[in-house]
C-alpha cells in the first residue's frame, strides 16, 4: 500500500520548489536539479490520484440504475489499470542514487590471459564507445596504454551525457571472454578476463583535497603508441599520499593533464567515500545487483556459442556480435529492473 501522506509531502515539496524557481530565489542550480528529479514522480502521483478519484466516482454511480451498466464498465477498466499505475508509482518513489545523473569515469584493465586479455579489453572499449555514440554521449579518452598488438593495457575514459552513471553503473566487475585467440595457432579455446570499473564523476563540492597530500610528477609518456601517447615530458602523474591512489594523464598540454588527473583523482576518492557509506548503511548492499565488488565475475562472452551471459541475473543472450557492437540496452534494462525489484522487496 502506498502511503498517501508521503505522496502529499512530495507534491507539496514540488510546488514549493517550482514557486522558488519562478521567484528566482535560492540556489537556482540546486533547485533545478531537484525540480527535474521531482517532476516525473509528481506526474505519476497526479495520474494515480486521478485514477483513484475516477474509480470512486464510478463506484458511486453503481447506485444509479440508469448509469449502472456504464459505471460497471468504467469500474472494470479502472480496476484493471490501477495495479500497473501503482507499480509505476512505486518505482518512481524508490530512493534515488544521487550520482545517477552524473557523467562517469570508465576504466578497463586486462586481467588473466596476457595479450589476449589486452585485446579483449580493446573489444570492451569499442563496445562502450559504440553504446555511447548510439545514446549521443561524449566519449573522451583520458589515458590509454596499448599493447604491441593493439590491445589495451590500461584505459581511462570520461563519458558525458544524460544519465550516464545510471545506465553504466552495473558494468563494474570482471568480464570474461572464451574464444580462440588470434595468437593461438592450435585452435584451442582460451579464457581471458578484463576488469571494468565505472565511477560517478565527482563534483568540486564532493571532495576537498589538501595540496600537502599530493605528489605531482611530470614524465615522458610511454606505451606502444597511439593518439593518446606522445614523446614530450608533458605527461602528469599525481599520487595521493594518504590512499596511495596514482593517476596519470598523457595529453599534449601539461596544464590540461593536471586538470584531467585531478578530476580523475577526485572521482576515485569520491567512489571510495561512496563505498564506505554504502558499506556502513548495508553490510550486504542488498539494494545493488551483485556485491559491487570489482573482483566479482559478472559476465561471460562466449564466441564459439555466440552468447553473452550475465551471471548476476542468469540472463543469456545469443547475440554476441550485436552486444559487442554496442547493443547493450537489453542487458542494462534487465539489470536495472532486477535492482528495482530488490529495492521494492526491501521496502516492503
């Protein structure tokens, strides 16, 4: 049962925010974000309230002999619609991850499998790049270290756009591939892996860094080549001494590299803090798909069978080529729905 007093509080808050924005009072940026978050919820509340009111009216008409037949039809229609509307409203009322609307920092690093793991990392990069392009997001490579055969030794990318973190946050974990490597002459199937991390981009207000906690080094870029590696001493490496986090950026401008590296450092520190708070709030993090541990194997891409399996929700799709081509909506929608179902069960 949906608590009606809570619905009224949300509507009243929305009306207040809307009035403040029209008057130009308060922090307009903050009010704008809250307005955007509340508006779809309030639309669902108003639609639900209207349907309940219409149902009460139709039931009252059952007492009128002349209107009874028409009223019965309307009651049947509304009673059939209400459960679906209530479900939509419950989903709209679920707690929001404040980071959902943010851009994301995507990191890919090969695991077991040597050169084949690095090549698989490059496949994952192209998959996320094509998905980003299809959704109209930006895809900016911050740091890329290539292997001799064009694989990925390390990749850090900033993906910008609407709702990026909400769509990609369940991609964190170990991705496994089963196929015959290009480097294999005997035709044997190998298993390799790469780790993906998706972090919500930090804002300046999230993390304050003490300059005394940083060691900043400039260095010559290294790697197998490529557009993000150059031969000048402009590359920047920042070490956060309290945590040991190391961030590098290898664009052509040393000043720009400092900005990029600091942004990535803030994002990683913000992610550490989010994980600490989440762990304190819920020891088993039941509201998330999987454990959230990036050492967890989440997905297998099997080339001989042409399938992709997500082990967290036991979803198997026999369209591996399309998935690696950036067609990720089906699996992401399923992961999101599973997370929402877990939250609904927890609230109940």
